[in-house]
């Protein structure tokens, strides 16, 4: 399980996501997706997880309730090991 911070941002604002307990394995990603969508959804954008430090990604351009997800490859798809709410205004 990966702990992610709940964030609030303006549409398109740069997000800095701390990854204190992340495994940081090659092929891990941060996905931004609408709440309630499958783990494999990245409709708000995605970025590869860096080997150290926080991940940076722009907030979605559409306001609303989103999720930040730490996803890893699993059986040909992706599974979230952690998630947190993202409110875009």
C-alpha cells in the first residue's frame, strides 16, 4: 500500500506529489482519473514515478472530483496500490 496526499488545485496547476513509502519500481506510474473509474483509467493524465523525490504532473483541465493513483503493472493491466482525492477547481 502506498500513501498519497489528498490535494486541491486549480485546473492545469502543477501538482507535486510526495511519495514517501512508494516502491518506485520501473513501470510504476501516477495516474489522475475521475473518482469511481477503473484503476487502469488515466483520463486526467499520467507520469512515470521518479527514482527519487516527488512526482510532478499538471492537474486536469476539467474541474471536479478526481483521484491521484499510484499504479503498478499487473497481469497485462494496472492496479492501484494507493489513491487519494484530488479536487480540481
